[in-house]
């Protein structure tokens, strides 16, 4: 009966191996889903709470790469947790069964598998070093590519295609060249692993045959080979886990630095009626060698309209970005109704004070969607449309406010985009509206009409920045750049 029993045992081992592989795949899928729900949601929340200043100073490609890193981390996490548990269990069961059936061969197996477990990590360490370099090269490539695509219109207008193409190609060549080297190294390591397996299997079976030559049959050889194959797969997975941990260490360090970036402050919710926004002895500089704003003080009162004037570089935009909470590393004090804005949640401050500049973007969707953003109010929409001269924009389009905007709103002119952006800000019904050169692409006659309508909104505090001469429209004129 021994040949029959050994055949059944051989088939059973192969069936167990198939079940383990299928079970690992099923558990990994469930674990990844759980990780998505718990971790990925918190990660995206962190992205939306990043300070605007950080967004301005960071390549979009670098932030996108962090999302890719998070995807890799969750896969590594699932493999490390899942594989360690199942493979350790499989190895222990396999070795225990082997000790029961072939105790002499089991000791040899244990010795050889221990050597393999100690050898494989050295090979994985080589992959770790190359992976580290490859991740850095990919970050450089993706960052350069995204930055170039975002500025492609300017690149074309300035006929700089060849220069920027060479820059992207250079990063791409460095990345792909390293990928080839990495793939070659991985193939060599896989080949070495196969050699190790074949040699180890030969040694084990040869020793087993010599030590049990009289009772060791062909069926015994099949069974012991199956045992070894099953145990080797588990040991290999456990040793590869060391590489996963090392790779995860790189990604965790990168993600840790990203997640350590201070979020926007989330402090006191402010819900008083707006009275004033007061600046006291404000100083601001981007570096220790140049002071942009020096000892500025002013009280912006409810319903008053202010014009900021001054040559480029005197800090007009910097000052209003301090007022709206975009910049917070200033010296001095800014208060809203007497409360320091550093103690007010930015979400509350932005509900009172809306800043719009020249680099605002329109979103995908219709004109209506862009202005209302899910808060549908036909009367308010028509009111802001009238103030911003949007009827002229909509009347030339058959679907009027239901006109879909192309990506980047390329089916609108610069002046039309500016008016939509202003209308979107007004639709929020802010107490303070800061317009920083937003209407510079609008004709001067139309800009004057829009300003006059903004001035007629009694409850609105308007801070307007322009290089055009608008002195006749404003009673309060603040001239920066002068003592």
C-alpha cells in the first residue's frame, strides 16, 4: 500500500499548495480593501488640508508621486502581514509532517532551509539599493513631466519646445536606463534563487537517498520533493519579506516627511457679523535680507471700498495674502472683529474673506456648476451674473449657463474666465472680497462697470488691486511703497 499512500500524499500536498495560494490571494484582496477604507481616506484628507503656501512651492508631480507611494505601501503592508502569517504557518506544518514521516531527512531539510533563509536577504539587499535609486529618478521624471505639461502653452509661445523636451527626455532616459539595470538585476537574482532551489533539492534528495538507500523509493522521492518545494516557497516568501520591509522603509520615510507637514490650522469657529479687519504693525519678508512689508497698519471697515496702488514688488499681493490667511508667517497682528486671525479656523476666515488672483482656475462642468458649486440659487446666480457682465458671455452660447467648459476652460477668452471667477467668488457672499489683478484681461470700460457695481454693494468690504488708474472710483486709496 505504500506506493498508493505516497501518491495520495503527493497529490494532497499539491492540492494544499494550490489552496494556500488561492487563500492568500483572497485574504490579500480583503485586507487591501480594508486598508483603502482606513488609510487612504485619511491620506486624501491630509492632502486637502495642506497649506496653500506648500501647494505653491511644491511640484504637482511630487504630490501625485506620494499618492502612488501610498498605493505601494498598502500593497507591501498587505503582503508583509499576510505572507508572514500564512507562510510561517505553512513552513511549520510542513516541517512537522516531514519530521513525522522522514525524521532523518527533516533535519537535513531544516539545515538547508536555514541556510537559504540567511542567503536570500543578501540578494534582496542588492534590490533594495537599486530600488532606492529608481524611486528617486522616477520622482524627478514625474515632477519634471507634470511641471512641463502645466506650462506647455507658455513653452510653445516662447518656442522653447526643444529645450524642455530635452529636459524631460534626459529625466526619462535616466529613469528607463535605471529600470533596465534594475530588471536585469532582478532577473539575475531570480536565476540565483532557482539555482539555490535546484542545488538544495539535489543535496537533500541525494543525502536522503544515501542515508535511507534500502527503504527510500521513487514515491518517497516525490513526496519529499513536494515537502521541500512547499517549505522552500514559504521560506523564500519570508526572506523576500525582508526586501519588502526595506523597500517599505524608503516609502514610509518619504510619506512620513509628507504627512509631517503641518496642516492648516483648525481652531476656533468664528460666526460673528463682520465689523472690521484690522492690521497692526505688520512686517513680512521672504528671507532675512529683504523686507517686503514694513510696519503696515490699517483698519478695513465693513462696507468700505479700498484701492491698493504701488509699483510691482512693493508687497500688495503679499499683504492681502496675509489678510486672507494664505501667508501666516508674518510679524505683527491681524484681527477680525478684534480676534486674532491666527486663533480662527481657516475655514471660518475664508467664509468671511475671499481672495481671487490672476492664477485662479475654473473647474470641469458647466458655467452654472462653476459659479454655484452645488448650492443652487437662481436669484443669486442672476444677481452675480449681472454684476460681472456674464449675460454677454452666455448670450453668445446656445446653452447659456449650461454650456460645458472644456479642460482649462479653453472655450472661453481670458476676460470671460476672469468674469466667471469673480462671479464664483461673489456667489459665496463674502464679507470681504479681495480682487488681485483678476480683471486685468477685461477691457477697461467693462472693468469700470463691474467695479461700480461692486462699490454699490453696501455690505461688501472690497480690497481692489490693479495697475490701472482707478482713483476716481475709490474714496480710500492705499499707496504702498511710500513711507
